[in-house]
């Protein structure tokens, strides 16, 4: 099955689109085929039909084989299938998902796809697992540090994890990598849709320390008067 998926994806490869992605995001696209995500997801849905009745562990084993290809689009399929089986996944699978994060994720796109869907759902359904994500903030891999915040977004969108998001943001506040700063800024932005006053207070209290890119993400969806108040304490010209 994995071989047939790889072959089908290879036939859909778009080198010019892959090059445009690399240029636009200034990123390494050596693992990309350049296929539009909706096309990959349609293929994923069709191929999943053959796995629908298989035991969860069988499905996760196939997912890992896809992840081992290191092809971005194969990872998209694997994370989609894991999310499709979300109702069967429990706390005992956290170790598997954490290993996938460390072993197979290597950029912001697959980090976000995994964290905002399959991994985020698992943590939301079993909030005691949040404690096991705290150590990610100190990981040597920047995408694991980004995951420490982004994994909370699934729950934030459903009314959970505000204090955990603040904790992650504080731990990552001055991270040296912009994509990590954008990650916790994104989590704060999602929190601000439901708890705008709390997020405003949080960013104002840290206005002198919070990097510009994280600050801009965090206040993006706040009401205009709140954004004005938040920006009033920033140095001239920021954000």
C-alpha cells in the first residue's frame, strides 16, 4: 500500500510549485513533491477506504511506514489517517505520537498539521497529557519547541488550555527562532478570540520582552481598541 501511494504521489509531483514554495517561505523543500494539499487529502481519503476496518495498531503501523519515507506529502497522508482514527486513540498512544514528532517532523508545515489535528485532539481529550508537553519547550529541535505551543490550539479553539498557553508562551518567550515565536504567538491569537481581556493583559505585561513577531501574531485578532492599547507601550515603529 505504501509503495502504491508513493508512486501515485510521485506521478502528481509539481517541481515548479515545489520551487515556488521554497522561494516564498525560504525553506528547504527537498522532501516536497510540490502537490497542492487538497489533492493530497483527496488521495488520502480514497486510500483510507482500504484501511477503515483494520485495527488501530495496523493503521498506525502503515502511518509510520509513510512517515519513514520523509516525503512531505506522505506525512500529510499519515497524519490525516491518524486523525481519522482519533476516537480510537488514547493516552497510551501519546508515546507513539511524541516519537513521531521528534523523529519525522522537520518543519513548521508538518508540525502544525500534526499538532492541530491528531496530536492536538489527543491532548485535548486527555488534558493530563499537557504536562508531558512542557519539556518540549527545551528541546534542541525548534519544531518540537514550536509544538509545545501549537499542540494547545486544538483545545484553545474549544475553550480549554488558556493557562497552559500562557505557560508555554512564557517558556518560549525569547526563543531564538522566529518560527517558534510565531508558534506561541499563534496560540495566543487563538486564545484571544475567546479570552481577549486575558490575552491583552498577558501581552501588555510582557511588552518589553515579547519579540515583535510574536507580539504581532498575539494581538492580530483582538478588537481594534485593544490592539491600540497593546501597541501603545511598544517602542516607536513597532509592531
